[in-house]
């Protein structure tokens, strides 16, 4: 049986495209059962159509409050048989009504190394702070924004004097690798959460680099 996922997105959908591409290449064992976009006209809608994926445009402005919107999301995900909700540039915090139903089955990508620089401006906040290393994080979603247990992180060095656009382009390249990898591990049933620690089963430890560090941890596997 395929591992059914639903993608929730608000924008251009480059991370959704990364999922689509990895599935098409045979590296990601998942089926995108539904794409939901809360912003009419967003680029992810075109990407879904091009890939032949079912896409529901559900404008949050047409609902009286966040909870009623999220209850509709739950209804649509149930109808699609989604086992996992993948937030791919989804710019709305999820309510308790949603997370209680899909607890432990919602993941998000953040453009900084959590727990540092949470929130919608995480990438720019890290750069403004003057960090030497930024990056991206895939994590489980909890009620508090960007607070859930970390699945995988990638470090991206910051080049002195570079623009936010330059840094974010390099971070996006790593996002497109680590996010499908995290979904693949979930599809294989290899992740477990103990307290705040996410453990990956049957993960080979690679030989250390000369300085004893890695840029991605846990390590990416073949195809990612």
C-alpha cells in the first residue's frame, strides 16, 4: 500500500515540487493524495496540475475563524486517506483542532537551525544576527510554533557580506534534499520519538569527515 501524504502549501511550491520529483525518480516511496492551497493563484496550484495531482484551493478568508478552516482541512485529509500532513511553505499556524487529530503526523520545514530563530522570518533573522552557519530543519509540528522534535537538519555556511537572497537560495537547495528524505524515513516506519529525541532506525553511521563534522545529520541516503 502506498504511503499517502497531503501537502499543504501557500506559495510557489518548490518543496512540493521536490517531493513530486523524488517520487517520479523512484527515491521517495509515497503517494501525494492531495495538495491543499489556501491562497488562490499561488504557484503550487500550477505545479500540482502539471503533475496531475488532485489540488484543492481552500481560501482561508472564506471561513469565519481558524478552527473552522482547520476542521475542513481535517475532513479533506480524511477523505483523501492522508497518513501524513506535509507543510510546504504553508503560512498559517495550525490550530489545536487540527493537531489533536493528526498529532505526530504533521511535519514542517523551517529555514534556520532550530531552536534558534523560530518564526516566519527565521532565515532573515539568522542573517541579521550575524551567524556564521545557518541552514534548515525538518521537525514534527506541535502547538507552539517551530517547537516540535527535530527530524533532520542541514547546515549552510554564511558567506560574509552575502545577501539574504543568496543565502536563501543555497538553503533552499538543501531543503529540497532533506525534506523528501524525512518523508521517506516516515514512509518506511523508521522514525520514533522518545521525549524530544527523534530516532532513526537502521541508520548506518558514515566515517567522520577529517574535522569530525557533517553538514547534514542524520546523513542523507542514496537519491537524496
